[in-house]
């Protein structure tokens, strides 16, 4: 979108927000002008005496095929005072499949109820902190989970409609009931319908999906470590990332009653998501990126750049699509894994979230939409900001692998290799990215590595990368991996350890008032760090059989070259002066993708292989950073480099349990 068009859209929205702020305060001076708009909501309402109730909203779908439309359970906590005065209030919503099976947050909190079925505990701090400040908090059980009807379809129509129907109900467009089966209607006459959705992982994915419907009344979303395309959760251009499909996750999160009645939905998931990695209609339905143009809500996105569960490709492609549509947005990128910002930057996060919701739901003119777009973690607990992300000076820069002095240990520069130059490696499914990186300076049979000399200036990469590979296999199947590595000593968050970059402490801090059944106090954390010799900061995979079509794989022709582009995950990383930038190309990553049916040896055509990297400052910055650099002598005999441990085995559960 042209810059002028984007400014027009932002200005229009700012005018709308400002008008809402004025209407919210409704305080007139004697001359009839509005007073200065409020800048921060205050905790003036009683949390202990808040109204706690449950409503069942009709989704207008019959996912379980029982002849009745499904109703989803909606647990609500809201100020009693605003109910008495008739003031309409906005809603913060977290729609989740995990409230019963797995829990939410670092302490795996679940919903609890009293003997009459009334809600007692709402997981996480959103209710404790925001209800006293004049918000309602709504916790929705997705269809097929906890107290809801229907079946879990893992990101499909039922999942999205579970939450969208609640937004519709809050805005008077859908039916709600006081019980799961009874006829008594429940009306949301206490709200102005302005809704913000928030959630980590699966929950944030639902927020993305509902925003992509363009539903009216959804003013903002806060997706944390969220999926943007379910295909990309289970596959990477045909390469399978887990040994199971969405039917396993559906079965895992469903209530016992739903599990017993949802066999047909399970089978449709199996049939529609074959382990071939083909891009079927089931996956197209679960891809929100093409619908970014429908998004009316602002977006505050959070992602861990070392998240190996919901990988940062999900954030990157969603962000780029939102940017193309001029959607108002802000981002936090951490060096942690699949971790909520409440657990790595707590006080600053709550302050930011408070101001974000105040602006977009209460209409307060607090200036947050005019502040820097991005907060980036540069080192554990050390953050920087960018006015725009990626920075405007970022330019796609094509780097070329070249032949080195030892087999499999080559160069990385702007200069193309001579035609016919090649490197060879054999897929070894017992190795992965840490094995390759620790031996980057040595000839090994399972990878080919390409390195710059030590940089003379810092070099920043900001955004998503691609690696185009031309390889000739010896067998009819082959999987490929590509990783970017910063070679040099550093202290980083230990994202591969339990906690994924944090350590949970026994001490607690409190975020609002609580009750006997719903504490607002949560365990503190600190950064868990490790001194390393290298940092892997971006990665991607593909099935070479998808070379002709990203949607459909086919057997390879042994002895014939095939070309494919691997999408590497979004990141923002500075390779410091004195460090080296490296690209590694290999086969199966033992820890992150499944192996192919055969064990191929691949001949890598270096003249037809390249990496397109988002370099801040573009090719001139790369030239400056490598000017005068020389390869240090004797590196081939170096000891194995030390990094984090190999990635832990990941269950295909985005955000279930403590992570």
C-alpha cells in the first residue's frame, strides 16, 4: 500500500478513537468544549463483588451432528457497579480449548466452578487486573471442550465460529442462553460490544482467525506465539514436522463427552490432512494469511524468535500480510521460545497491554499508537525499539555460497560461484541443527556450511529470509534444512532448556485484587541463560519433492537437479563485529522434521543456490561489514563449538500445559 494511503487510514482511525474518547469522558467545560480525554483507566470497581456468570452462545453450527446447533460456554466476570449505573463496558476475551484439559499460563491454571456451576477461577491475570478498571473479561470454551457442545476441528470453521459467535452476541447479532439446553435467553445489554481478543498459541490463533473474518465489534487482537496457517504448523513445504496430524490434537483437547461423539470429525481431519504434506482444501480453510485484507482490528503481536513450537514464520507471514493492508500494529519479539511476555518482561508488558486496551477499547488518547512499532530483545532482558519494523533501510540482499579450501566448508559472499561448483552431503536423520553448527568449521558428511570471514562491523538482519537450493538427489525422496548461524561467543536465553528461556521462581507478585478462589498472584521468573559459541537464529525446511508445486509433492528423479525455495523464519538479529555469519544446508533435522522414505546423497549446485536475507542497509551494509575481513587460520582443527542443547521433543500441542 502506498505510504500516503496508509497514513490516511491511520489518521481516520485516530479520529475515530479520539471521538470515542470524547464520548467516553462526556465532561464539558462551561464553554461547551470537551475536557482533556482520560489517559488511563483506574481500578475503581470491586473485583470481589463483581458479577460472575455463564452464558451459552449459539454458534449456528451442528458440528457433532446431533440435530441441534451447538452452544459454546462463555464464562463472564464484570463490574457490578457499571451494571447498576447502566454504563456499557468493553470486553477482553480469551477463547481457548485448554481451560479444562491442560490449563493456561506458566502455572497451568484451569477454570473452576462452585457447586452450582458458577465460575470461580478465571485463569491468568486479565480478570483481576482489568475488571476493576471497567472491563469485562470473557473466557470462551471452544466447541467440543469443557462445557461446550460440538467438536474440535483444529482451526477450522467450528473453532473460529466458537469465538466469532460470541463477538456477534456481544454486539446483539447472535443468541445466548442462560443454560446449555434451556430456552431462556441471555442478552449482553451490559456491553457496548467493543471487544479485544487475547491469547497465547492456540488462543492467539483463534484471535487471528476471528479477525480475518472482518467481524464488526472486534477492535483489537493480541496474538501471542500464535499460528497464522495451520498447514505451516504441521508441515514446511511438504516436509512433516510431527509424526501425527490435527486429529491427535483434537482428541487431546476435547472433553470426554465430545471425544465419544466426534469420531466423524476426527476422520475428516485424518482424510483431509494426509501425511504426504499436500496442501489440501482442509489446510486452505485454516490459512488466515490470505484474509488479512478483511482485518478491521488493530494487532499487538508477540512472538519468541526461538519458538520451535509455533515457529516465527507464523508471525512473519502474518505481519507482512497485515502491513500490506495498512493494519495498525505493534510487535514484541523476544529471544525466548514459546513463552508469554508476562513471564519474561512482566511489569512492562502489563503496562503496555493496559495502555493498548485503554486506547483501542476505551478510546483513551494515551499516544500508544504513535510510539515505536517494535520492541526487540537484543540480549537477555535488554531491549531496543524501532519506529517501523522491519526498519525502512532493510533490503533483500542475495548472498552466494562458494567453494572453500576444505570439502563442505565454503564461503558466503555477494559473489556467485562458478558454474559447475558443487558440494555434496548425505542425509543423516540422527543429526540436527546443533550437530551441524558445532562442526561448522570441519568437513562432515551430513552438511554443507558456508561462512563469511569475521565481520569488521555489526550486521543486522531484520525480517524473513529465503534460501533457494538446486540439488541433485540419488534417490526418489529428500528433505532439506537450511539454518542461519551467528558464529561467535555470546550469552543468550537458553531456549532449548525446560522453560524455553525462563526459570520460574518461588516468589510471587500480584496483579490486581483476588478472591479466595481466584488469586491474582503469580510466580516470578528470571532469564535462563547459557554462554555459547554460536547462535542459530533462523531456520526452514522443505521436501524437495515439492520443487514443482508448493501444494503437491512428487517423486524425484535420481540424478536430475531440482530447485526449491525454503522459507526461513522471521527474526531480528545482529551479528556483531568479530563474529561470522554462516548458512548451513543439510537434510533431515532429527529434532524438528521427519525423515524422507529414503536416504539420499545430494549434490548442491553452488552456482544455482543462494540466500536472500533482509539486511538492514542492504548490500552496501554487507560490503562494509565484510570489508578487509580475513579468514582466521587453523579454524578447521578447532574443537566442537558449544551451543544450546538439541531441541527437546515437542508434542504437537500449541500452547497446552505450562508452555
